[in-house]
C-alpha cells in the first residue's frame, strides 16, 4: 500500500469513536524500511500556522488495529497521543 492510498483513509479511534483525520505522513525506520508510525493532523493552533509549523498526532504502528478499504482503526488512550 502506498502513502497516497493511506492518505485517502479516515483514521478513527476505536476507544471513543472519534475521527482523527486523514493520514498526512508516515514515520519509518530507514535501516530496515519498516513503518513505525502514522501521523494525522493535530490540534489547530494559530501560533503554529504563523510560524509555518505543522502539528500532527503520531500513532505508533502497534496502536493500529485494522487498515480497511476506507478507514484505519486505531486504539489510542488519552495519554497515548504524541504531538509531532
């Protein structure tokens, strides 16, 4: 599956049903080419926009439950959210 295919899928947290957005980036291990995490848009903050910074929620690969045709199901507790 390519990044362009992943970017079309909604990411949904199975614990609270919340839609987190669409995949905007991936993190991978350059040594072995393994995907370590998906990144979805984070909280919108005016200060970040002014500075030209992108914020994202990093979802570790271990937290991904299922990648379906239209959606990616993840399991994130409130303390699991990492801002990039």
